[in-house]
C-alpha cells in the first residue's frame, strides 16, 4: 500500500480499512502500541464507550470501532481501552476518508497533564455543586417522569400497532402480556377468561398453565367486580392452587372489562417492589385496549365463520344447479331420442318390409335375368346391413339415455363400455385405436345411465387429447376388480395435462379445451357421479406422454 506509507509519519496510531471494512494497513505506531493481539477482532473488543444505551426492545452490543466503520460520515469519540495487562487507557478516536480507504486515528489521552486538568475541572464543578444540586434534582425528577411517560407511551403504541396489524387475539394478547411482563419485571404473566364463577387461563408468558381453572377469594372477586387493580402479597397463585409461592412475591390482578361486562383478568407475579400509583394509568390503558381487541376479534371470528358457511353453501348451490341443469338436459335428450327413435322405427319397418319382399323376388329366380338378380342381391345385402346398423344405433341411444334407471340396478360394466364405444364410433375414426383389456367382472349395483355418462366424458376427453397431440392414438380400457371395488382404467397417449393445471381439472367450469369445444362441466359432473356411488376418481398424467383415469366403485353399493 504505497499510497498509505505516509501514515507512518503521523505521531498517533493509525490503521486503514477498505470498502469491505477489512483492515489493509497499520502504521508502525499502531503495530507497536497494540502488539500482542493475534487479530484485529480481538483488539476492537477491548474498546468500550463510557456510556451504553438501553432499549426496551433489545440490547445493542457492538464495539465503538464497528459503529465508526458503519457510519458513512467522519466520526470522533473518546473510548476506554483495556490492554492485555488489564490496564485501562483512554483514546480519542476519529476517522476520515482518504481515497478509497477509511482511516482511523487512535490518540492516547491518558497523560498525566490531562488527568490534572480533569481534576481541576472536578474541583471547580464541586464548588458549584451545592448551588446547582436543587436544580439538578428537579431536572432529574422531571427527566425520570418524562422517560417513564415515554416508556408507557411506547408500550401503548406497540400494543396498538399489533392490534392494527392483526385480528388474531392470540397475537394481541401475547404482545400485551409480554409488555406487562417487562414493565413490572414479572417472572410470570397470564390472561384468564371469565367462565361462570371462575377463570380459565387462555394465554401465558413464561408458564405452561393454559387450560387451568382458577378461583379467587371473595374479597379479591369483589375488587375485580369494582374494576379495581388488585395488588397483594400472596402465598398461592389462586385460591384453589396447591402450590406454595416463595416469600416476597407480589401478585397483580388487572380486570379486563367491556363496558360493564367482565371478559377476563390479567394476572402477573413479580419479586420486585411494585408501585400501583406509578403504573395504574398504563395498566388501565392496556386493559381498555385488550377489551376492545377481544370484542373485535370475537366479532371477526363470527363473521369469518358465517362467511365460510356461506361460501360452502354457495358452492353447494352452484354444484346442485349444474347437476340439475345436466339432469334436465339429459332428460330432454332422452325424450328427444325416444321421439327420434320412434320416428325412425316407422320408415325403418317399411324399408325392412321392402327388403323382405325383394328377398322373396330374389328367391324367385324365374322372373329375373342373371344381371338383375345380381344387382338386386347386392342392393338387398346393403339395405339389410344399413337397416341393422340404424337399428343398433337406435337401441344404443335408447339404452344410453334410459330415464327409468335412476335407481340402483345390476349392470355388466364391460357391456356398458362397449355401448358407449358404439355411440362414439365417429370420434374414434381419426387414427385412434381402442385396446380393450376386460376382465371377467361381476355385475355391479349402480345407476347405469350415470356411469355411462362418466365413461363417455372420459373417452371423449381421451379422443380430444389424442387429436391435440398430432399422432396416431391409442386408448386402452382396462377393467378389473378386487374384494372391495370394481375398477375401470381409461388410458390414452395424448397430449397430457400440464402440471400447473392438474389440481384444477375437477373444478366446475374449468377446461383446457378451446372456446366452443368444452364447458368445463364434464369432469366435475363425472366426479360427482362417482362420489354419488361412494367411489373415487383419480388420474395420472404427464405432458406429451398421456393420461390415465382410474374410476373405482364399491361392489357392495347400497342405496
């Protein structure tokens, strides 16, 4: 550090620090003056202010050197120093900035001449002491009163701040009890709620008595009813306690009232001398604040409870509304399908009758030449196949929307899955292969049309997921059962469900499909139907890999 070598020319001990508060240079006098210290950290701990500052919130324990280094301005102060021989010296320390360094100068001010000067000042001050003593006493008394008032205002302000920031009564009471504990110098403080003819400890500082029921003598109760702060020496914490307190313990009981209603009491115990006159005002203020906070917290708790109840009710109403809409829609579709089926059956019967007549003509080969016979035979085969397909579709539709199956009845789930697949034939034409791994299942007691709706929703979603993945799709349907449940798994190799959306897919109105393609009701309704059957529906999905839904229904379902 060539630019700092000039510090060796100074007549005082000097050291320099960089911007990271690391020591980078010591002049020769500094090295000589403070030799014997293995590190600067140990050295700086030997410096102390003649005054220390007390905070009601916390104690600050830093060295004068730390304060000087943290201060951006130039600082000067006088500090005491205890060397390795346990001798005390005094240094005048000041700092200044040089280039990018902070320079600290340590000037020894413990010389005999300065000591003589201090003694001369002391004698002069002593000569004037009697004249100013009365004024000083008054000033000190006023200062003490001011400090006490500031302390009390600080306590009130801190409690008020906690009350403004939170409606949690436990937090408010804990803060208030801590403040009282510190103010009185108590070793134990708690708040007891009024419970008929006794009190129950609800919140505690420096104890674990929560839930303990406490009772007090008649004279104590009488004073509490008169809203008096009760201060007394006692041998027991409360009347029904079996524990004997040590001698010299003072108990302070502070009633907490809301108007004329007693909410509870604050009880604190101290081994220090307690002056009620000096502390009555602040304790009364704390009591009033706590009463207001307790009432407010109680009202907010009731309001929150009612709001939660209303939210649950609203959610149930919305879900019920959706179910009613869906039920009405299915009923309408059922009626429509029944009407359409009836209308289709009439012309279908005519076509079927005509096909029978043509079959008879074909059999009568004498009235037709060979070419005509071949044409009629081919047309008749086509008509028969078409009639059969229409008939199967009508039967499947009528079974799918059967409105008479709202009650529990036995069903072959494998057949119901096949029925649903027939109705979805148009969805499965686009390069989608269906793999059926059916187990031999027992009949299941269920609401058949509702479960078919679940299977339809899951299969349609699987088809759409595959179409969005731009690849040839496979839908695998697996059925099985165990001692308790019948299980249906529908697995696809589609686009999958994004991780950040998986916790929402059963929410009413939530859909990942494009506008116009989904209502957000399919999975929500499916979940409700499965839950109606006392079963569960879950899924496993990975983006760009596929999704598997698992539906589990109890085998022994009771209505």
